[in-house]
C-alpha cells in the first residue's frame, strides 16, 4: 500500500481488512514515516480505529522492493505518475486512485458499478 497514512490509503486498508483475495503485507509512507509503526504516524480519519494488524506494521519506503505482487496506490497524482510507473516496470500489478495514466492505451480502466 503506497500512501498508506493518507485518507485514501486508510480507506484501502479498511476495505481490504477482511477481503477474501488480498492480504495487506506492506505499508509504505513518506520519508519521515519510514521505519515507524503505522499506528504511531497515522491520523485515522474514518471513525473507528485502524485495524490492529495495520497499527503494528512498520512503514517502508515507497520503492519497488516491497515483497508483494500487487500494489494499491493512494499517492497524490503529482507523486503517483513517477512512482507507479517504476512499480509497474518492476512487474508489480498497480491499482491506483490517481489519474496520471488513466487514459494510457496499455492501462486497463476499471469502472465498478
């Protein structure tokens, strides 16, 4: 999860907490957050407390060295375009809220109903 401490990242964490197909195994944050527990740095905006598993996770660098196959990105658009491209080029499947590559011919657009 890239941008895990922001509001969109929090929503991703909340939605994936008991998802049958996905397990959150890495949270990534800004340089000032790296190495700290998620529960220590996040200002949770979604009412209830953050999930226990997330509170104890150590925030990692937003670099394509994360041990996972899929990346959910909640990065702001100005940072997303560059970082998400690096993750995609490294072989990660990237799901994003940002619009930087939304209309690229090699990027599938998913519209939930």
